[in-house]
């Protein structure tokens, strides 16, 4: 993986970079500048059109890249200095993975763009994917950093051994046994892949009607009219209604892209949603919209604000089944014009009727006549933040995710982030990106289906496990408490060292006082020579 290779080279170079006789300050500045340049070049094409002014976009990118580069350099410097302070070999090897993981978890919580501003690993090998619902995204960074430590130590041992062998003949067995902790750490990382053969299934759930005993088949789709059909560069509400009429016969759940329809007021929103509801014949539609609403802080009612939301509607209710408003806005591009929400996502159960050809007894022997499909929603940049679904009381079966990105690179990055968040909570993601280079598709357990790149609608049939396990994953319950686990191998030996030093110092003081006591007694009670 590129991150492991980069970190290995940085760790290999760090001891030479920060030596007292090697101008550590100058080397730190050079390393930060080089890292900043790499960050700017890798994100330049996607960032230059993020704002209305390209110069402002590049300057913002440079500042963010420089900040991240400075943090990376600081972590390398701190771990290089701390590593020599520990007597425990395990603490020496694990200080960097722990610090590296803590850095990006903290950065993701503090940054306005979440994980997009970090070096956090996004693509996870299948061998380690079973760990995600348990420990969350932190485990990816820890594993990558731990492998980097192993590789860097192997390269350092090989290089030093090669230099040493040029002068003195060293036994190969003695050279290979120089770092037993490094080998044990590598074996531990390999052993973490073993459960993937038993607990992780890379295949999706069956969507066949022949498998309804253990699977619930349901069709989902993204409503994104192309120009060739709508003849509008920006589709109107009538264009979306026409597309919904076409797709609702094929899909039970449909979703519109982020901000697909604009409403001038809450009343206008209600009228527009009712207009869409009137054409529905059984489908549940997630309508994403941008609405203007009165500013609650303006007593005169003159000022207005805008916000982006999504409402799930159907013919079965005049009120939306679920409403959610975007909580995290893109800095500058959205933060000046839109108002963010503070309300968390909620859950709603869609009652699914038995498909044709399947008896009610076979379809739902316990629930009655229907099966529940638990859905929730979040919008675009919300998926780049840690734990967007931590407030949910249960596990969602399906996550509706409207989005709108401005560049294909950004669209793919957001697709990876959204897929990661769905995997953390154990749900299936329906990602509908309305951007020109947007990446849309379905992802979840065993699913990684990019159905559309750019503008266009699609429908996919998926299978949801039955009976559905609605219990939250361990990560959804405890979130970033994994950081405590990664610091234990370091804190415990460090505390032990401090305790031993304190006990030793106390014993030396007691022994010294005991040895000095006879001498004091002789001085205080001198012998009487006159007796």
C-alpha cells in the first residue's frame, strides 16, 4: 500500500533527520515543505475548481496541506525522541502506530472536512475488513503504521548489517535474530488476517426469491435525469417526477441527488413534496432538496436562511416518514450560503410486502405480513466525519446518501468515505451523486458496486440478511475507545518504569538513612572519658 511505503521511508529517514549533529531544525523544515508540495500536487486538479476563485482555492489547499505536513513532521520527531525513553521493546515499536492513529482521529474530529484532510487509509484489504465494525477507522491507521514500523526496521537492519559486514564478518543467524520484537509484531499483524477466513464473507447477500428464508430482496435506485431525456442542464421538479414514474415500477426505494429540487419556503416545500407524492404507486422516495426558511433569530421575519435536507415520502402518508438536514457544510463553498443542522439522523422501518410468488407464511412467519426495512439518511460531507450515525438506537438496513460533488476525484473520495461509514455500522449504502463527475452506486457487506459515473439514473437489486440483526456494531456503540487499547502497551510499561524508579529511589533513601543513623548516634552521645 502507498501509505505503508511512504511511512516506512519516513521512519527509516527520521533517525538521521533529527540527530543533534544533523541540523534537525533545517531537516524538519525541508521535510515539511516536501510533504506540503506532494499534498498540493496530488489534490490540485480537484481543488482548483472547489471555490469560485481558483487562486483562493489553491491558497486554501496550500494552507491545509502545510498544516497536515507540519503535524506529520511533529509526530515523526516526537516518536523518534520518545522511542529511546522506553525500556520496553514493545513500547518502542508501538509508540509510532499509537501516536499516528491518535493524530488522525483527533484531526478528523477537528477538521471541517473530516477524514478528507488526513492521511487516513480508505481502501482496506479484505483480510482486515472484519475489524472495521469492531474498532472503526482507527484500526486501519494503526495497522498501516504498524506494518510501516516492521518494514522500516527490516530495511534498517538490512542496511546496517550490510554496512557492518563490509568491515566485520557477522554470522547470518546472529544478524537475523537482532530484532525478535519486530518479527513478533509482523506475525501478530499476519495473525489478524486469520479471522477473515471465518467471519468475513466477501460475497453479497442473495437477492433471489429462492433464498427468502435468509434474505430479503429489495430493489433500490438513484433518480438522476440525464440531459438527453430532460433537455435541461439543471433538471426541474417535473423532470424528476417523469423519471420517478419510469423507475418506481422497478424499485421499492428511490433517491434523488443532494439539493435536487429547490424550494423558496417551507410551504413551497410541502407543495412540491405533495406533487411528487401524488405520482407514487408504492415506492418510497428520498427527495433531497435545498429550501429557504425564515431566520429564527430575526424577530421581524425579514431575513432568511438556506439549508439542504432529504425527506422520505410515499403514498401511504401525507407527512414525510423521515426528514434529515445536512450537518456538515463544505468550507467557503457552502458555509457562507447555507445553515447547518445539529439534529442527528433517525430510523424509519419500511414495511415490505411479500413479492409475487412468495407466500405470506414463508415471507414473514413472525412479523405478520411484512418485513421491516430499517432506513436512515445522511448527506454528502457528513460521511467524511467520524461516527455520523452514533446517535441511532439500532442498526440501519439501508442508508440513503444523496451527494453532489464537483470533480470526479472528489466524487470517488467521497464514495470511499461513505462506503467506509456504512461498513462501520453494518448497513447497505445507496449513494446518489448528482455531480457531473460524481460516482454513484451501492455498497455494503459484500457489495462494492459503482453503478454510475456522471449524470444518469440506475436501479440495483440487493439482498438484506433475514432475520436482520438490528443490534448496533461495537464501533457504533463505543466509537473511538479503541485509542485506549492502542495506548495500553505503552502506558503500562511506562508506568511500570516510573514506579520502579520511584521505589528504587525510596529504597535508596531508606537505606541511606539507616546507614547514617549509627554515625549520628555516636556524635550525639559521646563517650564520657572522666568515668
